[in-house]
């Protein structure tokens, strides 16, 4: 909880999300049945609105990933890029319209949390800024993370509604 003054109150929703993130970091793989090795596991997630539901599959992890072009977020000597390919399938009854990059977070073994970026890498196509899926529709793409060179990736999380939904999927990374 950074960026606030000492004693500042966090909005209830953010506090609940922060507590949930800490619990999931510690117990998520056991609670959600995350797949060993991190890929191939599909997690069904609900959004904050009625009828919002996605099946989210972690397909591939590329570590390190290289920026796709000179305009991408080139890592410096102290950081690297890691790209995670997700498959999203709308299993709900309403249109899914959201940005997958801020919906994804990476946790390292030290407990630090990194937000997803919508940055192209040579690993493959990233998601567009906004993905729109009718019920039954699906899409695949990469979400990129920038983390310190010496960080060890432990898990990836995904939640609908820009990462703010209460239902959070988590995959352990090897």
C-alpha cells in the first residue's frame, strides 16, 4: 500500500482486493488448483456484473521476452520483460468488453506485484487495448510484465473488470 500518507484509509473495495491478493499469493495455487508448471489450466472467472463470465487459460510463458520494436518498453540492464499468453473464452450471457493487460498481475517470490502491460514483444501478438467478445467468442494474446532481472516469477493472476473483480484466477509458474 504505497502512495498514501500514514494512516490513510484505503477504500473498502481496494482493501478487500489487497487482502485477497495477499491470501491468493500465499494459498492461491492450493485453493484454485493451479496446474503444475503453470500452463494449460483453465479457470472460470465471474465479473462484477450479472452474466459476465470468462474461461481463462494460461497458454504460454516467455521469460525473457524481447520488445517487438524500438518503440516498445525496452528493458534496461536492471529489468527484463516476461510475456504471458492467455486464451479468453466468453462463457457468460453478456458481451465481454475489457482490457486484458490491467486485468493481469504477476507475483514474484518476494511478494511483489507487477501490473500487466499492453506492449508488443517478439513472443507473439499482444491483446488489443480493448477486447470485445460476444458470448461464445474467444481471443488469445500476450500480456507483458516488466520486472527486475533478479526477480523470480512465482504466479500470474487474472480478474475481469480491469483486474478489479472479486473472482481472481491464479496460475503457479515453474
